[in-house]
C-alpha cells in the first residue's frame, strides 16, 4: 500500500508538520525531530489494505517509513489497529519509542508478546477515561486521552505537536447510545 502524504503546513512555531496516511486509521505524524505512529502497527487486511512482507518487516524492525518513532499510540484492540507481535518487536527494535494506549491493549500485549518484560518500562497504560480526559506529557509531546465511543472500548488522542493540535478518534462512532463501557 502506498502512503498518501498531506502537504506540509507550517505550524505557528515554524516547524513543518507532515501527516502520512498509511491505511485504515493509521497515520505517521512528524514535526521536526518528533515522530508519532498512530494505529499503524498491524497486519490485518482491511478495506483493501494489506501489508506485504517487506512492509511487515519494516514495521517489526523499525525501518523506514516506520523508523525513529518517539511515540506509538493505539486506540483499541481490533486487529486492524493493533498486532501484539508487531508492536512488541517494534519496541524491541526502537529503544526510544514509548507506547501509550489503554490497559486493554496492554493486557493483550502482555499476554501475546513473550518478551513483554523487555519493553514494559516504555509502555504507558491508562484505563479508558469515563469522564475527564487523562492528560500527560510523553517524550515532550502533550497528550489528552479521551473516551471515544465505539463498539469496543476506544481511546481518542488529542495531540499537541509543532504548535498545532490534532485529534485522532480511532473507531469512534457518533451513533446515539454507543458507549465504551
């Protein structure tokens, strides 16, 4: 799958922001020396998206276009957003990357990735917020984690990078009555 890249708008702080769509809900966001992967590290085929062997190898070994991420964000446990083996291998091969996700995703990573103990210090697990957003700064990146109602527990991420604010909803749904809990 060939990535689609947006034009590089200039952020108020003068840092060029680049957003690369990978597939499904996957994005690579870069601003200056900062790189974020959101819902990118998976192998599941979805709506015409299928990672070939070379792309899967690049993901697991943290090679271009997936190299150098400071932060990995995963919205939920669906196989078209997250693969425990790929995420675990990526963390092993990129020792600077930190994973931020829900406790549900971390539980799956812990159960399915045998070397979890080797990467667990760089894994930030949060329960999906019931009301107020969870705020944190990871690797110098300001984040707000919010409940994004969907058919499964799903995190939305408000990301402040390069003087801009971005929002990734994961599989959120605007259907009345859909909740995460």
